[in-house]
């Protein structure tokens, strides 16, 4: 079934070109069903790219999804036009009185900073606190996952000796979990980060369940016992060229950066990366929406507790 997004959102044309069923606002208004209401807090500087990546993964769902995009106002976005933000994004003040079936909090390139030093940290804390009462299920990604585990459970991130950069093999621990239904024994996912939440610290928190890990990349997925919050440390939504663009950008800027591991054939940046994480990524987002949002959310969102 389709995702419902604004007719003029840049991602619309890209997704339609990939034969993904995107429903225009006009058509959606003429359907008598209750769509899932999904909020995306986009903290990434490349807003349009992130929008497109996430909407692509959310497109294969059992019900129509009404998407809203949220921005933080305590940070000035420098890589996107003000017109785009005004046209497609809401502020917390505009949505704080609403309730949502699901929410995604993205990563952000601020992991080398202390959480409290991030200029929008206080605003993000207000949003995360609000989500406990106003969102049925929240999915945190990469830095968003580390921020969520720190805010909700006091878990501190740890600096890595070198950047975790590449595509890594993972193993599912909770094999019977619907979150990983349909997964192979091992699966792959991209990572691009300088910090981690140690596995041993997560295991000390009774309310948290460790769901998947990697011998190289560490913790991949964690959820609360209530299944109301999920924390995913990687970027399964990344496109084929996302890590390549990051690598070549840093090389051009003269930064010290290693070739992404397990990404370019023969570790040769002149060759086209081979995608081996797309199917698992699609399953993960579809399973999250189906089993933890669609099948458990109250029909009347006023029933969220």
C-alpha cells in the first residue's frame, strides 16, 4: 500500500520513477480509511536525501501512511533551503498537541560532541519526553539511537579508536522476534560513526533487550521490553553510494579517512559498491511498521498511554 506525502515533495518524483506506490494528498482525501500517522524527526544535514531513503523503505506497508516531517528550530540547517523547510516541515510547537502511531528519529553528524553540547539537545530532550506519551512506537537511528539510550536510560556513548565505517556482518540474537522475521542467519548493514554504546552497559538495564550484534560493529539493535522504543545503531536505509559520497567528500577535504570496509570490490574506490544490505533493510522497516506499529497501535490515538 502507499505512503502519503505532499504532492510537491522532491522525493515524490524519485519514488514514482522507481515504481513505488506514492499516493498524492488529493487521492488520499477521497479514501475512507484511517491511515497510520508517522512522524519523522530529520536531524540529518542532507534533508532531501534522508527523506527519500526513509520514504523508500516505508513504502512497502500494509496500510496507507500519513507522513509528517519534523525539524528542530534551535539549529540552523545550512544544507537545505528555507523554502523547503517552510513547505514540508513542522516544528515541535506545531505538532506537540497531536498523537502518532509511529515516529522515526534520525541520526546526525554530531557524535564527537557531548550530548549536552549539541545546540538542539534541550529541544530534542523535550521531543523524546513528549514521544513517551504521544507516540505509540519510536524508532531511533544511529546517533538518534545513542541519544535516545542516553536520555531514557542514562547510557553513555564510548569513543572509538577509529571511525567505524563500512558494511558489516550482523547476527540476530532474538531469532523469534517479529522485528527480524524473514532475516537470514547473518545480515549486513552500513555504519558510519565514531562512537558506540557498549554491549555490557546495555545488558545492565533490565528494561532493554539486545536484539542483534556484530563482531566488528558491536551492538546493532536494542528495544525496550514494552516494544515502544527501538534503537538501531547503523544506517540500513543508506543508498548504494552514500558511504562513497562521504568517503570522497572527506578525501577531497583532506581529512584522514580510511576506505569503507567491505564496501568497494577489492577495497578499490574506483569500483562501484556492491549492495548487500538492501533486502534486510526493507524487511526491518516493514517488520517494524507491521508488527510494532500497525498491529498494536490503538485505532483511537487518544488511547496511547
